[in-house]
């Protein structure tokens, strides 16, 4: 009876562990391609704008709109891959819980506990990595979506041939003004930092004086510690004497009785 | 690794025996505490975080029974460090018990630090409501102890996540308070325009042109140097673009600002919300026409 139940638990444990390892392998592959997708989405920033331009040229030159653009496809595969990884992580979490329960029901040995800890670490690591990549992709996508618009590209397309030099000069002037403002900010920060460092140095000088005063008081502290030690040893001696006296009294009483 | 685990279990058994026994001289709780501390250390060396956390909880119980509150709080903090690797909720509850003990013995500084640590646990788990609540408690305790820098850091976190959860009034109030306080400090006043920019963006997210106009006037009264900065111009241009409901102008203004000062992900999210509201309004008008 016990042998058959142990055998069942052993086979269940091995099967769960095999499944966990398979899912971990799948997760590793999918996280790598997800990260590559995120890297491609960085260029997708440019692809998005180019895609809009392509659609606009089609609209302006001819009448029809070209569907099936690569960016939308990229977005769709990105979303589905994210959901896939999410579901795989949840499945791995369930399997880890099952393995924990299986190990708890059987007699847990050291190797089983170590394997459990290893699997839990792997799950934690994959979860953190997935969260980080997801955050990166979200911020990049929001950035691209914010800085692009269809009308803007239309106006750019129309005005691409008529760029007047006055606008360029004004833009350059604004840029120079911005640089000067930044330089002023940095100089101001440096001056404030210098003032704070100066006050910090004077504070350290005061601390040095206080530490010297404290060092002068160390002999007093040493004497205090010595007297505490002597008092404690005296207490110990008194206690020992009392115990010895009681014990001796008990022995004498017993012998006289 | 296996050796550490075996040694840890031995120490734990000795501690249990000591606790169940009867102490003649000295306190059995102190002896058990020593043994439990050794057991917990060995569990940590064996990387059994769950069992190490349990051992530290037992250690905290021993210290509480022998009236060593400070040591009990430290044991709870160590337990939280172990549980952090396996269970964030358990880690937060351990730190909460440590905070309660530090409040009892009057160590508000440590209590504030551990509240901040709880908030950071929830932040990394992306549970922003709870993170906001604990950052607020930490900021309050730091303020009680006159540690203004840490209080402001916690308040900035509260404002950031409040805005992310669309609680714009709360975020605006915090940013404006911190900006007002920073004006009196020579070292911090150069960051004031950043705080005013983020407060202005929260006003924009409320989609209320009157409030952003009033806010800009208030900010210029508050900080006369704000008038000539790029941040002020940026907010004013965005406000006029929203007033005219012109998405192209909005995008141009954002693109120009981003070309000099790249927007971080929080600002990108906020501005994207504003833009989507503009688009929705434009679609409504198109439907009406």
C-alpha cells in the first residue's frame, strides 16, 4: 500500500517536473523573441511614420488605400505574444504550486527542496524580465503614438518644397536661447552646490572639535566601565557565597537528621 | 548547501526543545533566540527563504516574550527581507509588524523608513493603490521627524502614481506644495520648473482650459523666473492648442519640446491621454456635422 502510494507520488512529481522544464524552455525562447520584437519596435518608430507617409502618398496619388501594413501586423503579433507569455507564466506558477503540494505530501528530501527553490527562482526571474520588457515596449509605443499624426504628415507633405530660410533662422535662435538657459541653470546649480559644500566643511570642523572633546572624556568612561565590572564581579561573588552557604547548611542538616 | 540545511534543522530542533523545557537560570527565551538566529542564518545560506522567514518570525516571538522590542522589530525586518524573494504580501505584513513595534518604542524614523520600504515592495509588484497609501504614511512620518527631503521624495512618488491612476487634483496639490517649498531652498529651486511643468500637465489631463490658464498665472506669480522658461511656453502652447482643438498644432508643440528635452515615459503617457481626448472630441464634432 505505502509502496504503491509512494510510487504514484514519485511518478506525479517527475511528470510535473518534466512539464515545468518544458514550459521554462518555451518561456526562454518566447522571451528572447519578445525582446527582439521590442528592439524592432524601436525602429518601428520610424516605420510608423514611414507607414503613414506611404498611406498618404497612396491616397493623394491614387484613390485606393493600401491595407495590410507591416506596423499594424507588428502590433498585432506583439499583443498576441504578450498574451502567450502571460498565460505561460500563469501555467508555470500553477505547476510550481502543484510541485510544492506534491513535495509536501511526500517526505521532503534535500534534493527535492533544492529543486523546488531552483524552479521558484527561475519563475521569479522570468516574471521580472517579462515585466521589464513589457514596460519598455509600452513606453516606446506611447512615444511613437504621441509624436505622430496623419494631418501633420499631410501638411508636411504639402509644405515640403516651400521651406523659407526665416523659419530656419528662428528655430536656430530658439535653440541657442535654450542652450544659454541650460548653461545658466548649470552654473547656478554649481554655485549652490559649492555653497552647500562649504557649509558642510565647516560642519565637519565642528564635529572634529566635538570628537576631540569626546576623546578627552574617554578616561572617565574607562573608569566607569572598570567600576561597573568590579561591581558585577562583586555581585557574582556574593551570589556564589550565598548558594554555597545554603548548600552547606542543607548537607549538615541532612547528616544531623 | 545541504550541510547548511541540516545544521539549520538541528538548531531549530534545539530551540524547540529549549522552549518546551523549563529554564532554571536565565531566560529560556533568550537561549532559544540565540539558537533560532543561528538556524535562520543557516537557512539563508541554504537559500531556503521560506523557512528562514519562519525562523525569523519565531525569533521575533521569543524577543517579544523577553521584552526586547527593538530586537523583535529587527527580526521582523529580517523576515521581510527573506519573504521578499518569495511572497511580497507576507514581506509587507512582517514590515508592518516591525513598524508597529517601532511606533510603540518611539522610533518614528525607523517606522517611516520601513513604511517606505513596504511602498517600494508594492511599487515593484505594480500595486499602485497600496504603494500610494504606504508612501503617504512614510511621508507623514518623515515630516513629523523633520526629515523634509525624504518626505518630499515620498510625496513625489505619491503624486506620480496618483496621476497615473487619474487622481489629478491630489497630484496637482502635491506638486504645487513641493514647488512652493523648494523656492525657499537655494539648492532645490532650480527644480521648481520641473514640478510646475508636471503640475501643469496634470491640469491639461483634466481637459479644462480655464484651470490651466489660471494655473499658469498662479505659477508665474509664484516663481517670476518661470515666465521665460521653455516649460511655461510649452504649457501655454498646449493650452492654446487644446482651446482651438487643433491636434496638428498639439503634435507640433510636443515634437518641438521633445526634440530638445526628451519626454520620459510618465510624461508621454500623460500627453497621450490629452491627445486621445482631443481626438475623441474631434470625432464627436465630425459625427455631428
